[in-house]
């Protein structure tokens, strides 16, 4: 049975990033994943109703865990509060994973939705802090494993170890 993996839509070449561009995975890694797994594309920010392109957004005064706890918010560079859209997108992502029986995700590092170890600090100055995005925080709370686009080799090692079990 093939493993199902949810991937940030931008990483699979879809132009859904805030600035209307796509990200990308390393072609060799993506080829390996496509051969071994079923990949599903989803953008939590689009699922939350945000347009593409859209104003950049950052988590202010905390991390995605703090947003879920109600002590931080997500705002655009023009000071528009988009917290509700980020939470809705995270909820839809978790619902999709549960419905499709997906237990592993590959998400875009540094994103206020998808960052798994670093996010921007909310000042729009390019400064990074340790922390998770809103979607990653909600996925982890629901026992769904998250890898970033920057540690896919760890995922591949994880997949290869589980092949032999």
C-alpha cells in the first residue's frame, strides 16, 4: 500500500504563494516521492479563502501555537488581521488529512501557515524566529507528522526505514 503525503501546493509547482509564484521541491526528491507515494496538493491559505496574489502575512507576537491558543494573530503587511482565514485553512487541511487517511505532510518552511521550525517574527523585516506556522501547529496537535521542504531527506530516510519493517 502506497503512503499518502500531503504537500504544500506551491511546492508542487502551483502558483499559490502570496506573490503568485510557485515554490519547488528538488526534482530528484520529488521524482522519488512520486514513485513511492501518493502526493496530494493543498494550500492552507487558499483553503482559508485568501486570494492569490495576496499581501504578505506574518504571525504577530508569537507562533502558530500561540495563534491557536488565542494569544497571537496573523496580520498582513498592511495591518489587516487574517487570523480567521489562517485558522480555517488549517482546519480544512486537518480535515482533508483525516478524510484521506494522510499522516505525513511536506510543507513550506518559514510560512506563517506551513513553517515547521522557523517563521518570520511579525515585523516584516525578514527576521526569523523558531516556531511553527498555524497549519503545522494544528496538524501536529492532530498527530500528523510534518516535514519541511528543507528536511525532505529526513522524510525519505523515514520512509526507507519503514519499508523494511
